[in-house]
């Protein structure tokens, strides 16, 4: 009887949770539908996490929609206790949004050997960074992280993913592709060199002229990459995949850093790694 009762309670709880999920999805559909330029194809729960706030869950929803005749997949965050739905919640003691608290945890697919730029891939402690080579903060931060890991290369693994913020500085897309090409040819030291170079001597961050950016890259780093290499399908596809992997983790700004799978909003926790 006890087992049967537990099964009934479990089924009831599952049904209740599913009903709450559907409530959130239906709410989002109605909310998005208020925009006449958006046609929703599908909305699903991408990630869900129970909050420390009793009874509340955070939802990351994936919206498959047509926006001004262009198919797009975007993500949105909502909160619900099954009775109330909120677009954001704030910690009154810190004033910070709780959205960061439901950031998905990295899976093993983010520890690709081809993305390892420093340290030991077998190390227990793993760092993953998403960065834009023309982001002013990144140009200071990424070299610092690389230096730190190089000093503790046996105990930490550092993985790098390009995430060019093309809406701010379009030139970062071309630069990211060039870094990828050069890294394969000349090794991981290229990333440090690219992040410490003064690109403003050669082009504006708003430049979309591949030829000018390529010439600057070759001159500054002493390379001879051809325009044909820059336009290869596999290079374009590789960058697109990196950006998508960032978007799946809700990366929206740079640098974004993960320590052992968890997003670090302080960007300082890497300094605690590698201690004996």
C-alpha cells in the first residue's frame, strides 16, 4: 500500500510540475504574440532550476519564431511559483537579478581538445572563456587568465571560445576567424599575441573590410594567411558553432567565464584554482 501511495504521489507531483511548465509556456506564447512582427512556431523549456526561494523555479525558454520574415531561435527567462509568473526577481539584500542563478551548467562538450589553449586537459580544474578579441576588457582579462594558467599548467585546463560582439564591433568576426586559422598553424601562443596587439593602429572596430583586417593581422603577427583561407566554409562554420555554443549558455557579453562548469559573474574565482 505504501509503495502504491508513493507512486500515486509521485505521479501527482509530476503532473503538477508539468502543468506549471505548460502554464509558463502558455504565458510566454501570449506575451510574445503581442508583437505583430513575431510569429511563434514553438516554445519549449530549455532549462529549469529550482530556486532557493521556496516554491519558485527559474525557466529558460527557447522560442522558435519568425521575426520580420526571418527564422530565429531566441531564449528568454521567466520565474514562477505555479501561481505567479515574473519576468525577473531581485535579491533585496544585493539588488542583483536572480537570472544569473539559473545559468545552465557546462556539459563535457565544452571541453573540446581543439579549444584548449593552456594547461593540462586532464586537470581537475577547468576554465572556459567566451571572448571577443576587440572587447577592451577582454584584451586585458584574457592575457591575465592565460598567464595564470601557464604558471599552473599541470593543474588547470583553459578552453577558449570566440564570441564576437558584431553589433558593437563588426571587425571582431574577421579577427576571430583569423585567430582560429593562425592557432591551428602556429599554436596557442597566437591568442596571447592577438589579444595584446594594438589593432586600432590598423583599422576601426566597426570595419567590415576583410582585406584591411587580414593585412593588419599578417603584418602584426608576421604571418601570411591568404584571403582564400579566411573565406573557407569550415572556418565560417567553426565560428558559427562557437557562437551557438555561447548562445546556448546564454552568453550575451564578454568576457564570460566558467569555472568547473559554473558561470563566474565575479570573473575572479579562477585565481583560487591550482592551489595544493
